[in-house]
C-alpha cells in the first residue's frame, strides 16, 4: 500500500446509524461461506476491495460530533427501546423454539468504561455469567480490541472471539457442546494485507501524539485506537489534527469515532455486522434463518453495524447499553454492565427451567 498526499473521502468520523427496515427473506449468504481453520477465510477478494461503510454518516473534518439524543423525552425513547430486563419474558417468548446465539461487545458491555484501557478487567461475577450463557448457547465476543487481548480479559476457551471490529475471528479453542458448533475451529482475517501499514501508522502516531498528555495509541492488530478520555478537552482538536495529518499519507485507512476514542481501520467492506453474519455461517446457521435467534449486546457506535444487520434480517434483537437516549438500530436497551450481567443470568435460569 503506497502513501499518497491526499486523505480519502472516507476519513469522516461516523455517527451512529439509523434504523433500517427489515428485508423479508434475507439469508446469511451476503458473504462467501467460511473455510475452517485449515483453509483460513475465503474473503481475500473482500479484503482487496477498499470502500467505506455505505451506511456511515460523514462529518466535516475538524468537527467532534457527540451522541446528542434527538429524543428529548427519555420516556419516549424508552418506549421505543424498552429495557431488555423489563421485557425479558416478551424476548423469551419471541425466541421460543429457536436457537439463541449470543454476541457480546466487551468494553462498556461486559466491563465498565475505564480511563486506562489496559485496566478493563472483567469481574469474576460477569465471567461466571458469560460462562453460564456459553454452556447453553453458542457465544461470541465481538470487540474493537485485539483478539488476544480480549481473550486474556475473558479467559473462556469455549467462546468465539472477533477482535479488531470483527477483522480477526477465531474460536473456540475448546470443544463446543452445541450441536451446530462442532465444526473445526474458525479463523477469519480479511484484513491481513493491512498488517504492515497498521504497524507503520502505529509507530508514527505514537511518536506524533506523545506531546499530548493523556493521549494513548492502542495497537489492536488490524486497527488502531487513539484514546483521548484522559486528554484535556481543549487538546482534543490538536489530537485530531495530529491524527489526520498522519492519515493524509494513508488513503487505504479510514477514521471513525467511538466513546472518547478515534478508531483507525482498513477501508474494506467489513465491520461487526459482517462478523456477526460470518459467525452465524460458521456455526452452521446459514440455512436456518427461521430457527435461529441472534442476540447482540453492545454500547458503542461500531455495534450499530451489527444492530443494522439484525434489523435487515428481521431476526433476533439488538440491545444497546446506554444510560442516555441515543439514535440506534437496537430494539431494546440496558443501562450498564450490571444489567447485562443480570440479563445473561436470566437467560441461563430460563434455560435451566426448560
């Protein structure tokens, strides 16, 4: 990948996606079927295509959009995105007779957002809750973090792990007990060709942002995260300018924004929504659209890609973790990780009753 002097148009920081209408009859066939561990991932062609997320909403350079709720009335927002705990029996009734497949974001979902990303350690209570869910349902962690780092946080070998916003998928390393998950371990890395340039940009950004107190650059293997949670607000603009000045030389990369973090990713047609589809195929549910019930729980803008996929499938539900109203394609909401833990425990108890 050669350097250029102009930054591609897809550098815009993206906002959360809006709700899309379900498309009846859609199957999990938008992407090539997975090849298991021996053959790797049959997605080389997709990795070669450089395109922005067609659903991303562009923002002018230099702007710092926040998730300002358009629904001023919280009660109105909750009516549209009710608590998944309060409506648990309704969710359970909708999923009755179908195979639940669980997808979980990590930061802000399984653990609270913390100032130091390396300190985002999962509690033992949450680990027990996730372990319990994985005993009854195929379960995957889908995170922007490096896959190995997330695995070291979670430490459950029976799960699937999708790191780098779904660009690095592997698992499980332990034999799954689920009927449709007994295939060989999955490995999918559609952005492998970008590894050299990601490493190069990581070194450059680390040096360029060093003078800005509190700024940290996290190497998530197939993507980079520039954290500014600990940066004084008056320094945010300077940090953005430093990041943009570096990325002007790399039009093959795009910039998006999460919760106090700038995300740098390869410009390929791949995100958490694609990872969800790939994992469903890998689990053997490609031809089971009427018999599978995916549940995706996440708190960040990048999770909206998965919520949109579920909406378009007309199957399963998305659950947004948030204490404030936000534009989202999720159907339900939970306020914080402690409620996520309770939701997972309720799922386990409902399965044990059956």
